[in-house]
C-alpha cells in the first residue's frame, strides 16, 4: 500500500536511531524515492500548515505568480507555498501565498489558479493582513479572534465562520464579530477588484476567477447551508460574481485562453497531484477525452513506478523521455524509476541531466542527485555527493531531508562530528528540538571549538534553549 503523503512532519520524522538502522533506505523515510514530493509543516498565523514540496509544481506556480506580483508592483521576495490539503482554497500571511494542492487539482485551466493568485496578491498589495491585525486588537471577544484564524479565499472560510459564530456570538461579542466580518468582507471585495486590475495588466482573462466563484456558489447550493450574510468573512459567491462580471467582461482579454503549452504543464501537475493523493478515479476523469495524451501517460507512469514492476515502469517513463528529452521533470522521474529498479548509478545520471535542464535550479533535484550518488556505494562519489547536497542546502537551508543525506555522506567519510551536526540540523528544521540538542552536543564534542561548524551547533543549542521558555 502506498504511504499517503498527507502525514504531517511530526508523523514522518523518525528518530535518528531508526533512520540509521534503515540506511541506505532512509531516503524513503523523509523523501519519496519514487516521487519527488516531500511533506513538512510551516507556521501561518500561529497554525501548523502541512506542506507539499515538488520541483515541477513549484516552478509552475512560480510562473503563474511572477507576472501578477510584478503587475502589483510587489518586488519583495514573496514565497508561494503548496499546502497539503485537497480542498479548493488559498490564503496569505503577509510574505507568503499558500495554495492548496486541491486548488491546482480541481482547477481545469491555469487561468483559474492565476485568478486565485491575483486575488491573494490583492491582499498582499493592500496590506490587508496588517490592517486586520489592528482590527483584531479592538475585538472584545477572544473567540472571535480564534474563529478568524486561517480564513482563505474559499467560501469554506465563510461556512466555518458562520458555524463558529452560532456558538459564540452574544452581547458585545456579537457587535465585535459583525464589525470584524464586515471589515473582512470589504477587504475581500477590494482584493477581487485588484485581481481584475492585475489580470488586465498582464493580458490575462478574469474568466477563471468567475468560474471559481461559480464553483463556490454551486457547492453552497448543494450543501443546503443557510448563511447569515452578516456573519461571514467573504462576500457570498453570487454577490462576488455580480460585482465582478461586468468589470471582467469589459476587459479585451476576457475571452483569451491559456496557451496550449501552459495548459499541458497544468494538466501534468494535476496528474501528478491526483496520483500522489490516491485520486485515481479523478485522474481517469480528468483525461477521459484524451486518455493517450501526455498528461494521462504521465500519471500512468508515476503510478507504475509504485505499483508495477520496475521493467514496466521504466518502459512507461522512457516513452515520456523520448517524447520530451529536454523535460527536466521527466528526467527526474526517470531517476525515481531507476532508484526503484535498484540502479542508482543510472539514476544519478538521470538526476544530473534533470539538474542541468532545470532552469529554476531546484534544490530538490540537486539533492536527489547527491542522494543517488550515495546509493551507488562508490567511495569515489562521496565527495561529489557532499557538494551536490550542500549546494541544495545553500539555496534552501531549511530543507530538512537534505541534512539526513548529508549526515550519511559525512558518516561514510568518517567525519562523525559533521555527521552529528547535519543530523542536529535535520531535527532542528523538522521541529524536533530535543533530538536537535542531543546531536548538537554530540557534534560539539568532536568539532574544533569556536570553528564555524562548532558555532552552528552552539546556535542550535541557544535557539532551542530559548524555545523551551
């Protein structure tokens, strides 16, 4: 049975003892060897958010987002984070845009996702999160504050708010709650209007936004839920459509469609998400009109790596590579298939080619290359593996799985102090501060006092000590 990637980081983070007992198969514990997905957690508004990491999907979403941010004159480093949630939703926290993988899977066109991103960018450009915090300072009912945490683009936020409100709204709390809801609805409407502006500036249609609101409206109708319009944080979908449709249709780009190349990339991402979430029936429905097209075959190849013989899986993946030999993610998938076929030397070459083709220079692919080099058990490859893994870490220092591979490499070189330090970092970025402290202490005993590595261990000890209080 395939392990679902919906597990939180705390569920998947193994103790070092268990990890070391599983070497070299440890790579499967924190990073799917047959799929490039990695699960983890982040914090947004003091809530744990389960994440998904995938080089291909992150690149796609980044390509959706960059023009919109430029149109909004946002030049700071805004991260786009994939959330391990199959519902259709998105939200922001001031410096990051969080998008549920369910949004990507359910959206039939790139334009629908881009509309969501444009809306969330409207919140960022308008500084809505900061102003909302000021509004919350004046709220007299703490339950209202808790109710607001985590609201996103979707009408689901409105439903949850309405449900919670029934139990907590009373007296002055009712007044505070209605004031806050009214304020947030006005911000949502402002973000909708800003989204239209950004889409026009980038020469894109707002039709996808309207389709998203139609989806919410249909879901609300089918649910039979009766909502008090004064107790929700978002305008009702029908109201949003009415407010925006005339404005959207005035755009000269309203009927403009996504390019076939972008649509294909979107469909490939949908196929990957469907397989990795176990939605095989959805995968079939997605591509029922073109079951032999590239996205459908991509989904079948990913499925085959897990469920079929290595020979069958490799045959399917190589057909994809033959179709698009310069596709970095097909090369990455070939590396995954070769790992499963117990051919790490060939896998390393596939990952190496993927890294060369990857225009975004994903740290995940570089780390996969280093991991495969380690799995060859060739001592001549260890130094190269260390360099590749450290290169990945340099561009993404909080990527916890990389440190487990780095620890393995240092251990094979006999550099036990550095191996312990890498293990401490792995636990630190996984949120397991107890284990991080244990290995930081062990590392310091073997490292030169006051060296950069010794000081890094001290940083872990100091930071985790503060977290205890």
